[in-house]
């Protein structure tokens, strides 16, 4: 517990200098359950909830589930379905149904694990401008396994870029600094936690950018 508290404190220190008066602080929490079918095939279920207004208002939850195929150690392909329920600041509730195709090439360069996840999403959003919208996302990531206090951990940085084909614009960016901490690995069950700080920049309808500062936690269970 002391190790977890130290990691969370360090992420808050990273976040603090960038927070400005008009920005919002949020908390995002994720659980991922992965069932290994074969060495190349996985099934997963990933619910997530988000709190805004200085982490005081639960406004968003999503459920992503899908299948992942790993034809080699350098490539992963995923097919997902996503359901979202989002409440606006005025109280309006919107639901979204999305199909996603992920293609993620990976490699190792010296001490670094490098990956680039590409995602194409077909979104159906209630009361949107069009019945269906396409979204493209690119997420480069750099991770480096290391040791902290005698324990193996994996710090990383990543940048998730969003392109909206309806608006014909890059309309969101999520920059991550985080660390993955193994918690359990025994009897075919592997449990890890992911703590991260994210800076989220969002393009508004008036083409002005707003920012959110997010403390995120994720619990991953594989069996």
C-alpha cells in the first residue's frame, strides 16, 4: 500500500504544475478482465467510469469488450464493441454504440518497448449530426521495464490522437505519463495495476481548445 500511495503522489506532483484555473480535474477508473483462449487469442471485458468537477460528479461510463489476435510477437489485432452512456453538464444523457478495429505493431529497441496502436471506429451516437460517424485514432507508446524498490515496474508515456471525419479535424489529444505495477502472478492468474496522469485537450464547437487533468487507475486481471 505504501508503494501505491507513493506512485499516486508522484503522479499528482506531475499533474499539478499544468493545472490552470479554467481546467477541470477528473478521475477515471478502469477494470480489465482478460481470458486467454490460446497463446494467440484473448477475450476481454473493460468497464470504465469517469468523474468530473474535481472528481465529484459521476458523468460517464463505458463498456468495451472484444477479441484480440496476436499472429506474432510484433503484431496485435483487435475487434471491439463499445457502449457509452455520457451525461452532459446540462444533464442531457447520450448513448453511443461503436465498432472498433485495432491494429498494433510492436517492437523492442534497446531497453524500450515501442508500439503504435491504430484504431478505426464506426460510431452511432444518439442525436448526432449524422447517423454514423467515423473516428481514427493513433496512439504511440514508449515503455521501459525497470525495478523500483526491488519490484519490477513499467513506466511509460503515450499520446492518443483523435481524428473526427465528420468535422474533418484532429479534435482530441490525450497525453499519458504512467506506471504499471504487478500485484500477483500465480496459478495462471496475473494481476497488475496501472496508475497514470493524463492531459486531455478537446476541440470545442467554436474551434477553441479546453483541457482536463485526469488521474487514472486501472486494474488488469488475466487468467
